[in-house]
C-alpha cells in the first residue's frame, strides 16, 4: 500500500481490493516456483490437500448407540436437501497403504530448505510487484480521488443530515 500511497487515509475496501490482487499475483508466482523447483514441498502440499479433502467424517465420534446407523435422515419426498453430512464427507477414507510414508530426517531437512526458498521467493516476488506497481502510483491516486473521494464526501454529507442535533436547553 505504501508503494502506491494508499497506506493512510484510504478506506479499507480500497486497500483490501488492491492488496488481495497483489497477494494473488505473489501466490501464483510462488505456486509456479514451487511446482517447478521444490518437489518435496509440492508433494507435501498435495498430500495436505488430500488429507483436508478426506478429513471430515460425520460418522466418527458418535456415541456407541449410533454405531452403523446412517448420519443423514431419510429424505422427505419433494423436499430436497441443501446438503447431506455424507455428501460433505467426500471420498472414502484412505486405506493404510494410501497414507504417505513419513519423511526421513534428511527429507525433513530438505523440506525445511524448500520452505525457506519458497518464503524467499514470496518476499522477492512481493518486492518486484511493489516496484512494478509504484510506477502506477499517480494513476491509482487519481482514480481514488475521482471515484472514492466523492463517495466518502457523499457518505459524510448523509451522515451529517441524519444526525440529530442536541436538544437545546
């Protein structure tokens, strides 16, 4: 935000929109770098995604009297479900042989290095984006002045009209 002069006196929504876009650009760069150059980290991220997809199991943790019973009630004709617990569960749980093999100490050390490299890539990409976007500073500030400032002034004017004046004594 400082690179384009939006780090103060600008509504959060304006800052959020730009920072979200910048973060998306940096994330894409880091994802591409990770995919091309960091195989252990890429594998760990893919496995984490699979675990997350398989994580929810509505039948787990139920009292013994519910063991083996369906987690969703029988459907009522003509009344569709927005969702079912079974549907939220997704895929079947992984078999033991599908589970990832634990990392060796050497692989853990290599993974730490790859994580550090991905962090360095993110920092570098962020700096490059800031340098690139800084050249658009005047255009961005002009757009804020043209489109955002009038909206703020109108909101303040409405607020002034809506406020009750204090009772006179």
